[in-house]
C-alpha cells in the first residue's frame, strides 16, 4: 500500500477496476486496491500445480521450434526467448484461448446485452448466441 503513495507506475489497461476505468491518482487507487484485496483469496487458485512459478514462452509455435529433419520427435532448438518469463500458470494467459474470440477487446467489464433473436434463422440465432456467450465469457 505504501508503494502506491511513492511510485508512479505506468498506466495500466485493466489492473485497477477494468479496461478504461484506470484510476489516475493515489486517492482513487487505494480504494481500488482495497477492493482487489477483498477478492484476492477467491481468485488465486489453491492448487500448487497452478501457483508454482514456471518458465513460459509466450511465442512458442512451429516457426520458433526447430526439429531434427531425420527424427521429428527430437527438438534441436527453440528461438525467440525474449518473450519468456517465469510466473505461475494461472498468470500465463489472461484471455482463455479456448474461446477463440477474434472480436474487439471489451471497453468495460459490463456484460454484453442479450441479442434479439426474433426473426433470425436457426443458424443466425446459433451464431448470435455463440458470440454473446463468448463475449461474456471473455469479460467474466
């Protein structure tokens, strides 16, 4: 708490109170930090497999992994190490990749409104519900 009074950290997008809700001074940051402290126990996993720090490569894909041409199961090198850091697994991917959301980043943490489904075909309804659910899962 004392650090907030003395340091000027860089502006964060979603650290305190969500996207575009940045708190610009200590007077507003302290209540936001107090809110965060109230929920921290609920959001940090208890499973030590998730909380133990580990090496993470944020740009690990087939263009950055070299394999032996004679034995495709043998990795011979990995490049682009500047993307790596050490932190717990729960902190590695802020957006759930399984959602496959390619839309715009949410501007607030308010849930998207339920789509109007009347007059839509079955396929259009399914697509609208999928987008609605995916957006709200990402916000959640």
